[in-house]
C-alpha cells in the first residue's frame, strides 16, 4: 500500500520557483482590493441616494455578485466573452467585482454603526450629503470596518489561486507545474498552503497595527 510522504528536499528546492509567481498573487490581490474598495464605496453612496432605480440597481449588483461563485465569473470573463481578455486582466476584474459586493455591505454596516448624531450635527452646520459622507461619516466607518476588510483581503489572497485555472502563473500555478512534473502534489500543495498562510499572517499583522493606529488617533 502506497503511503504518501512529504519530500522536504523537493519543497525547499521548489521555493524559488514558487515565489517567482508571488508577484502575480500579490499584484492581483492588491489591485482587486483597491478597485473593490472604490466600487464598494461607490455602491454604498449610491444606495443612500433617494432614487429608487439607483437603489434597485445597487441591490441587484450586491446580491448577484455575492451569490455568484468567483470561478463562474472568472470563466465567464475569460472564456465567455466574444473577445478574449488577458488572463491577468480577467482575474483583476473578476476579483474586483466579487470583493466590491462584500466590501459594499461592510461599509453599509459600518456607516450604520456611526451615530446618527454625527449626521445631524453635520447638517446643522450647513454641510450637504456628499461632504458629510466624505469628511465625517466615511472616516469613522473605515475605522469600524478594518477587521472585516482584512478578512476580505485574506480571502482575495487565497482566492487568487483560482486564477491558475485560466493560466495566470501565480504561486498555485507554479505548484501545479512542479507537482505534475514530479508527481508529488502532496508536498507542493502543502508548501503553497504554507505560503498563503504566511501571506495571511502578514495581513493580520497589518490589521492589528492599523487598529492600534486608529485607537491612538481617536481615543
């Protein structure tokens, strides 16, 4: 009976090759997170406008993207369009859209957590909706949303592994290449899991530093 074992020598020798795909993993994650934040904020603000068609669109946007698997959307963008997008571009668009729906809900909940008195005070001073939202409400909502946003960032880093399905040469794709060549998928997948774990530990560390910064600033 064959019992799979870890080949530590192969794992160590494969680290440089796997890390050569790290730029794609981090780059796609970072771009998708930034664009997702932008789209999420836009959707959140639009949802506050007293225009029913706009609110209906926002609700559909958030519901559809939260309920659609990222892999389905990724395949749709890469294989389903009349013209083929670059694999990296398709991945960035996919993860930006999917993350924006969750980020939009995070900001909506965070804004709801800001005291109503903040709105009343801003309006009493003569501020209109957009300046109030930009300079008073959103900064406070951002502080509240840091833990949830860090979870989205971690999910994006791990989720970019799906980009290997459309030939993006990220760290997971590199692991698949070595696994296919050596027939030792166990060692490669455990190694790539450890790399993703370390990336998420880094995000968690940044989250704690950011929370500490806001605590010092707003205490």
